[in-house]
C-alpha cells in the first residue's frame, strides 16, 4: 500500500513510479496482473505530472490478492480536466476492436501534445482491460478543477 | 569516439550507446521523461546524420525495464528510422529484452513489431 500526499514534479513522480515498480516483484499477487497494474499507475502519474496545475497531488495505491485500488487526485485546467473525462468516457464505450484501431491511429500519427503527451495513456489503460477507470472532475475556480481518477481492478 | 553517441542514464531516461564501429546500438534503462520525443529526437537525428556509418549485421538492443506510453510512441518513430536504414539494403537486427516473463514487455514488443513491419527479436532473460 502506498499513500502519498505532497509535491509532484518529474523527480518525485519518478520516485513514486519506482516504488510502484518495486511492488510488482511481490509474490503475493499474480505476476501478470501486477505488471499490468504497475504500468497503468505509471500512466496516471505521468498524466498528473503533465497536467497538474499546482505542485500537490494525492495518490493512493493498494494491491493485494483481491485486486487493485488506485486513486489519484490532482488539479487541472478546465480544458484538460474536461478533455480527460470526455476521453475516458469515449474510450470506455469502445469495443476492443475499436480500441485497437484507436491505439494504432495514435501510435502512427507521430504527434505529441504541447505538454509532451502522446494521447495514449488512457487508451493503454482501457485497452489493457481496466474498464473500471473512472474520472470525476469538480470545478474549484474559474480555470481550476480537481481531477480525481479511480481504478478498482480485480485479478484476471 | 566523435562518431559514437553516448548519453548518460538519468532517473527518467535510459543510457544510450550507439557505436557504429562495433555495430552495437543500445538503449538501456527506464524511460519516463515528460518530453519523450525531445529525448528520442536526439537519437533519431544522430541516425539521420550517421546512417552511412551503420553496417549490415548491426544490432539495436533495447533493454527498458519500464516506460511511459509517450516513450513507446517516440520509440516507434526511432524504430521506423532504423527500418528506413534497413530498407536501403542493410541487414539490421532489433532486439528487445524481456525479463521474468514480463507480459507487458512482450505485448509492447509485439505491438511495435506489428506497427513497424519489421521483426523485433525478443530476448528472454
């Protein structure tokens, strides 16, 4: 279990990713699932580093025999928060075949966003079978949103 | 040495060692930079400028314990560059390390191979 409240920048984000990857060597959970879950946690943290509008996040990660619970809370602009929420809803409505088409299109377009994103993080999470991904956004100011991402995944 | 490319490892970027004289091209380490394309564009530019030095039999070896999806996209662009050099008639090999039956890495290699249209040999350690 990891519960972190504090600063998030590229360095502290990397520390969190390292800790999560360390947990993938645990004997208590099936390897196949742990590795996948670690990869998607990395995507969420990576996303938060890019789009967080303050230097603070809240991150909770608990992985055991019954599954994974992950919660990440960060701030974002209205545009980025709404785009994340809408993107996740759109991707979750896709069939596996449509997700594969979307993945291919994003991989092959050669484009990166202003903040260095590749448009792949959420596709990868849902494509890897984690449809329990939920995004809740709450407006806190003119251009200031709290963005909360949840995952509650069960072993395959 | 000036015709080699050496980039030191950092917490979020891999070690890069491109040595055309030995036919060895290695990318080794975690890859989670925020500006992934910025990092890999150095390698792509080097390949553009030094393609003539790369000989048949050269091996490009990728050993990435984990990476973010932006790195995966940037890696595909790098691999496309390698394929373009290979398509000029040079026999190049791409190796991709997979440790501990890591399914995530296997799937990444499979996806990249399919998108690239060139074999990526998975080396299991």
